[in-house]
C-alpha cells in the first residue's frame, strides 16, 4: 500500500541550529501539505504545494521557515534558526485533486 | 476566516456505550468534510469523506453524517481499541484548503 514517507521520525536540536525535514508523497499526488501539530491541538497548515508551486504559505513564519518541492515530487521543510517554540510534530500529507489527504507518520521535533 | 470546532474535547466511554462526536464548521464554499483518527505519536489516518448534506458513510463501528452546518461521528458499541483522537477537517476553496479542528480525544474503558 502506498504511503507518505517522512524522515527523520525524531529530531532533537539545540536552539539557534538549523534543522530540515524530508517528505516523499504518494506517487502521482500533485498536492503536498506541510502541517505543524502542537500536542493537544489539531494540525495547522504551514505550506501547500500544487506540483512545484506554492499555493498557500500564509501561516509559514518566513523569517525562519522555508519549504521547497523541486520537480514537484519530494519536499523539504527547513527551520533556521530553530527556537524553543518550534517543538512540535511536523506532518506531511499528499492528495490527488479534490480528494482526501493521506499523512505520513510525522517528525517529532524537540528544540532544547 | 474558515473555522472548524469539535466537541467535546475529551470523551470517556465504557466499552459498549454508544455516543457521538460533533464537528461544526464555518467555511466559504465547503467542498468536503474529512474525518481522521490519530493515535498518539502518529500521523492522522483517513476514515471518511462526506461531500453533501444528508450523506452518510460507515466503517465497522463508526458512522459519519453531514448536515449544512455540522458533521457527526457516531460510535456504536465502542471497544478499547477505538481509543484515539478523532479529527475532522473542512475542505474548501479553489486550491483545496483544508482546515482542521482540535480533535476529540476518546477513551474507551473495558
């Protein structure tokens, strides 16, 4: 069964360091989402891609976060510099047009 | 601004005690309503998509329904393995904007 792959599963980093997360969506899925989920809350959209283009990054803290999806396939989300408040689960999801999104297992980030 | 509200935030049931979870939404141009199940430390697992008022979907002990303002997830005779957080999300707009609620944390006690 096709799955969204994310790595790493867990990441501990020091404040002010750079950190990157990788996502490989289900093959053929043009839409890719990055969400952040704080414990006890629902996922919050950070950035949404349609193929290689960003269609929504209104909630992405652009002073420290960046995302790219070169060639419209896999994607990388970067944080530089990391802050204590960035500790959260980072979820990647993908979908076909007009259908439900499927999620990866997420990356649990702890900033110390 | 699109908004999705879930209630209750937490629910504790005895095994076999049926109940319902609520998801109310205020979005521009709803195109679909999703339900997900999320286990601790894992990504959300897709359950259902509902597209129009009056639609119902079922899977094992779960049934999801949709009206013009809210959706319900009915759990019939739950078992301990149904314990999880249940998330609903509204899908709207021209580029598939998806807005999540905070979820209902369900605990089913043997």
